[in-house]
C-alpha cells in the first residue's frame, strides 16, 4: 500500500465534486491541487501547489507543453478560418444538405469515425466543423460535445492511431511484470487484436451515439438541454460559460464573400501536415515506401507504415499541423485580398485568447495529475481492489476499478499505465498460464482500455473532456453533467456483459449485439420515463412541423413558414 492510503483519493474527488456542484472548473481544480499539497506536506502547501502546476507544464519530456502550444495554435487556426469567412461558408453549404438534427448528428458521428488517427485532432476538427451547423438546427452544445467526445477516444483506441503505440508498449510491460518471455507468448499485435472485442465500452459508446442521434431520444440532463435548445433557441444554458466563443471574441469576419476553400483548405492542411509529420517523425522513408508499392511488395510497405505509426511523435505532429493551418490562413487571406499579413498576425494572437480558458483548465487538470502521482492514488486504488479474485469476476472488476481511477485522475493513458502491470500478472497467475492465460491477458487489456475510456468520459478533469467542450463551444461542467448519464448507461451494460462472459463463456461477438439491443431498450425506457415525469416529448424534433403540417426551416432563433 502507499504512504497516504485513502487520503490519496481525496484531492481528485474533491476537485470533481466541487466542479459538478459549483460549475466553477478552474477554482475547483485549484482547490483540489491545494488540498493534495496540504496532505503531501502536512502544512499549508502553497509552494508545493504551484510547484505541481509548473511541473504539469514541463512534465513528460515536453508532451504536455507541446499539447498546450498545439491548443493555442489551433485557436489561431479557428480564428483564421472565422476571419476568412470559412465558418459562414461551410455553415451555409452544410445547412442546405444537413437540414435536420438527425442528419447533422449523423454527419458529426461519421466524421468522428473517419478521423480515427488521433483523439485531439478528432475533437478539434469535428467540433469546429459542426458547431455552427448544429447551432442553426438548434442542437444543444451539450449534445454536440457528447457526440464529439464519445467518438474521439473510443475510435482512436480501436484503430491505427496515436493510442496504438502506447497500448502495445503496455502489453509488453504487462507480460514483463508477469515474467513471461517474449518467445513464450503471442505477438504483441496479436494480443492487441484479441483484446478489441473486450473493449466493450468503446464499441458500445460508439453505438450509443448512433442510437441517440438516429432515434432522437434523450434522458437525464441531456433531455433538459435539448428541450431548452429546441424550444428557446438557446444552444447553451443561460448562465453557461462556454469554453470558446469565437463570434463574441472576434466579432464579425472581414470577408465579404464566404468561400468553402477558406474552411476546407486550412482543415485539409491541418490533417495532411499532421499525418505527414507523424510518419516523418516515425522514420518513414517515402522513397523506400513507394519502391515497395511499385514493386507490389505490399507486406514490406505495410511494415514500414506500421513501424512509422508505432514510433511517431503525434504531439509534435499535431503542433506542426496546427501551425500549417495558421500559415494557410495567412496565404488565403492575402490571395483573396481579405486581409494582409499584419491583420493576419493580429488574428493569430486573438486566436490564442479564445483558448485561454481551455489552456488554464488543461494545466490545472494536469496539476491534479501531479498530485495523484505524488500521493500514488492510482496505485492505492488498484492494490486495494484487484487482488486474487476468481477469473469469472476479474474482467468486470478490473473495468470498474480502471473506470474509477480514470474518473478520479482524469487520465485514460495514466490509468492504462497503472492497471496493466497489475492486472496482467494477476490474470496470468490465476489461470496458471498457457493458452487460457494468454486469453485472459487479452481480456485484461481490453477491459482496462474500456474502463479507462469510461472514467475519462465521466470526468471533468480529463483533457479530452476539456478539449471536446472547447471545440464545440460548450460549458465544461454542463458537458460532463449531460454526458455522464449516457456514459454510465454504457458502462453498466459493459460490466454486465463481462460478467456474463466470465460465468457463461459466451463469445463477445454474440454479447456485443446483445449489448446494442440492450442500449436501444434502455434509451427507449429511460427517455419515456424521464420525459413522462416532466411532461415533455422525449424525442428531439428532427423534422419540425407547423400546426397545419407544413415543414418549418429553423434558422438561428426564428422559425419561418
């Protein structure tokens, strides 16, 4: 056990509770860090508090500092697109095609699936692209941030993405802790592939978004948000504090003629430069790769790509991609004579400003991470809960514990790093090794990832939660309070399926479709019950109608026959 015992859990839980109750994320996070410093030092802890905040910026070999620069540059990119008139152009273009809430929600969901290579880039691109369209259709910012958040990380953990290299390294670490030689186990990638069906939360979370979007049914605080948005035109709560307000910060754009190129051009540059830089940082040699393709050596070309993904520096790639996005704004502004380089520089600096709230919360959330590391919170929770338990119960228990750690620490990657070296050796030990041991190890990998994403989705101190709210312009705490109903629903179904697998051994390929059908039933029942007790319609109005049956086109806050 750790030196601080149960006290190690107090600071993150205090920060989360205060954030949810007071809706003041920055104050709550700071008080959480300060309480940790008091516990750690046994005194007032002010110096230690700021030491941790500073350490949060420079920790992890500059990874977090790089993400901060990426976030600021992306704010500049958003400001540039706005000033070019690109936001209005894509809004007008999309509103002709996405004329219902269902279509807009489905478009955001599909975009989230397509942009699988990184969860940060996913939230930035989908949130920025869909925000104005969803506003026009009176989709609440809370609903949009849920769609964005619940596709970004789940998709990234299932495909070839920035998450994969980290996941594979954890599998190696887990086997090393179990004392299993590499020659006596399946390949790391084989274990990863075998773990995917047991990453049930990620799979079902993606399905849940599709169910809610296509059916238009909501419950809990999301029903409140959607009802408010549809009936009043207010896409955010009256007293909300949006993480980003581009129009309010920047005013009307100087561009007189909206052009689609002024939106899609910078976004394309962001994606292309990010992917190219990632492959370059991973050591991909274009000449050798093209040679293999031309010689139809597809296996060799695939190996080159795979190695590049594993070795890539995605944080740096995102930063360079965001810089490319800003630079493209300079060039487009000059090319279309919208503004010169002097004005473009001012827009760049203004873009930093719209990200200050997000950056502040990110730094404080990482500061909580420093507290958790010093107090060994995750280690305490893991060791106190996951001991020698029956193999039938272990997967469900590990998912719950991983979810709690991620919820209280705000880091899915940190949770994976804590749980994998503990859970894999336990799985190997209680099965006695062999083929059964390798099977349970793969299950452990899947459920750890599952629990980590579940806790991450439920936590207001998670960086992906912060960024999802930022790029959709939602209030952070409102985003958490509305999303948590859906996250818990999916989490409970996932735990139930893991218990069924543990006791009955039914294949996950049967359990997952059952899970989807269960979610459909729960969404129906919960939406009917919640709407019934409030006396409102549980279904979002996707095709609005007037009293005489004529269709209404919604634009801004007005309805025109």
